[in-house]
């Protein structure tokens, strides 16, 4: 068995091949140079554990190919720059976009009732945690939620089953 050559000689001997692989995958820009550099940084770390009889060129080409693919994947995740962002409306996070009548009634609730309803029914917090946020006790938060829901049911009744609709009060 022969001893492995120093890593500097491996770079000198196979550097051009590794660069060709990087450029074949990435094209002739600076990304190929970066992938070449990353290839040899990774190879330098792993070189001491490489068996003496390993095919160093094939090993380096494999590393270079994987580094080039990594660069290609990272390019795909980068934002695309544009001159001007398109104006688009979004209803995401806007409760008013779904039911204007109901939202009007929710907005008219007293602040504590509105907050407790939002924290409990939208955020899923238990009344004990809501009490820490809005002040008071868990029982007071539960009462505020019940009063707020009762007010909403009076002001915005759901369709009755007798009218062909469904009555789903659990959603409130």
C-alpha cells in the first residue's frame, strides 16, 4: 500500500476536473467557483479518513457534484427581485372578509368580551391563561366569553334547521 499524497497535491492534480464538474452543473458564474471551494473544504476535512487505496478523483467529483446541487437548490429558495411588487388583496387574517355582519357585531362587543372570545375561540387559550392576560379570574373570563357569545347569538342568529339551514352553535 502506498501512503496518501499531501492534500495540497490532490488539489493541484484534481482541481481543474472539480472545477469542470462545478461549471457543468452551475454554469460559468461565481457559483461554480464557490462550489469548487466548498468541495475542497469538505474534502480537506474528510481526507484523513479516506482509505489509502481510494479513487481520489472519483471521490472529489462526487463531492463536487453534490455541492453544485446544493447551490442549485439554494438558488431555487432565493427571492426573485422585481422592479415593482404587484398589488394584490389578501383576505388572510382578515375576519371581515368572511362575514361582514358577524364581524360588525364582534367589533361592537365590549373590549374584554371581544378579547376573551378571541383568545379562547381563535387562539385556543384556556380561561386561566386568558385571565392572566386581560386581568381578573378564570371565572370572570369564562363569564365574559359567555356574555359575548350570548350577545352575538342574539344579534346575529344562525339559520334554523326548520328553514333549511343548519344550526351549528358550537362554531361560535
